C-alpha cells in the first residue's frame, strides 16, 4: 500500500466527519487507507464512525491519552510506505494530499513535508516556525509578548520575515498535517512518549533534522485548519493560576529543553 492516513481526534465528531468526507472527495489516490484514533471517545463518535465510515479503521480510547499516543498506536496499524498525519479538524483541498506525496517521493532527503495551512476564511495560518528558546514560551503566553523586544523575538519564532508562498526548509512544522515516510520514521522514531500535549511536533521535527532529514514547508499543497490557542493567557496571574493548558505547555517545554540540552540546534538553508 502506498499511503496510510492517520487522523487524530478529540471530542469533535462534527469536524471529524467533515475531515473524512473531504479526504474522500478531494483525494484521487486509489491505494490508501485511513486510521482514525480518537481520545475520550464519546458514543456519538462511535455511532458516526460505525454508520458513516465502516470501512475506516477506528481506534477509540476512553481517556485523553494525548496526540503522540494516538499517532503511535495508529502507526502500528498502518501498512503504507508513506504516512500522512492529520488532525481531525483539517479540511482537505483538492489535490493537496497528492502534492505532498509527490514531493516526498521525489525528495528522499525530506523526512517531513507540511502544507500551507489556511483559516476557514482563506487567510494564512502560521504553521512553520523556528525552534523554541526558553523565553519564547513566556512571551507567547503572557502580556510580555506585546512589548517591543518580545514582539521581535516572536516575529522571528513565527517566521514573520518569510512570505509563506515559497517552498523552503524550516525548523519545525505544526503537527496538524505532516507527511512522512515509513523509512524515515523507522530511522528517526515516532513521537516521544514523554509529551502528552504540546511540543511533540517540535521535538519530532528536530529529531528528523538530527537524523539527517530535512523538514520542508510546501505551500503548493494547501489545507484548511480550525485552530484555537487554548493555552493562551491574558495575564501572568490568569495564565499561571487558572489555565491548565498553559501549565501543560510549560511542562512540555521543560521536557523539551532538558532533552536537547547541550545539543547544537540543527542548521539548514
């Protein structure tokens, strides 16, 4: 089999349904399979998958096991030579999967390739970034990010200097849509088990770079993504005391910086 599509979902059967329908309508490939891995599976999701998508492999989990765990378990069920990881809140544009697949097949040095992500109103969504530095977390999650020096730091992090219209090597890509190959995964490994939420995609991309693969932003392929920053805080006090997601982000950042401590940041074009 040429391609396996892993779709991860968390309590959003409506968007998941739209995602799966968009794959069926807008992907012309014949030799592919879909595996849906679902966190804290609810009855309406089970019914939808059973009645509307009986041909799709469905992996329900009773707890919120995290994005990385979903991908790892789904990967165990895949048969494809290439793997596309999608969030369940993605809407596929016509030809986008084929473009990603063709690019990675023609560039074996590419470990991960990601599309241009769009908001549902057609505007650009940030999806490629430079690697985190410790202050990046602070600036992104507190009011400090509005200060001039912090804004300059964050503009560098989000690649504000890049037109996002051209293909290029990047530090890391948002995990919402990532194309890779089985050969690259077998060499690099799957997403690190120590993360439950946040920075799994950053870590994975960095691991690909360290194994000699490139991470490529490929805007010729475009997909829609519903995305909200649930861990963003309006103040230091609110962020640190009341926002559980912010604490999870901080915890993942600590694990990330500890893991890669003393190791040089990968260099590329």
